[in-house]
C-alpha cells in the first residue's frame, strides 16, 4: 500500500519550523528531507524517523520498527505526529547527527 500524498504533505507542514523540509517519492513511498539529508520516511502512512543517539535521548524510549522488510529499525512516530514543536525539534536533533550524502561519482565519458 502506498502512502497518501495528503499525509506526506501534512507531515512536511508539521515540520516547517525545523528548517528546509521537502519530500520526494522513492520506491513507491516517500523520503522526508531536511536540507540535503534524509531524516525520515513515510511508509504506509506511518512516519519513521532515522535513528540517532540524539533522537533517542530526545524521545526517551522510542518505538522502533523497520519501515520495510530488510531495513534497519527506525523510530516510529505516532503519538506526537500532531505536535509541531516536538516533531520539529526531533527532526532538528536528528539532522545534526546525520552526515551529508557523499557526492556521486561521475561516470567517465
């Protein structure tokens, strides 16, 4: 089942105070970006935030589950999805710990 684009838009709207937030459809589901970093996924209308030590400390005792088979567990965010400030702060602390993506190598001509 693919996520509802309206839900993805709602999540991005909730995160606007976290910085430069965008989404991109990937493999039938959605990636949520903060700047150039993927900070979360939306899969089957559920929000999965990438696990970091700072995110774990912020949440306390997170619920973890893989967003799709063979994926590493992510933090599942359900109870605080409507709390803009809490959600934005989680994304800010998560984004700080995620490294920038490595530049793609150009193929020789």
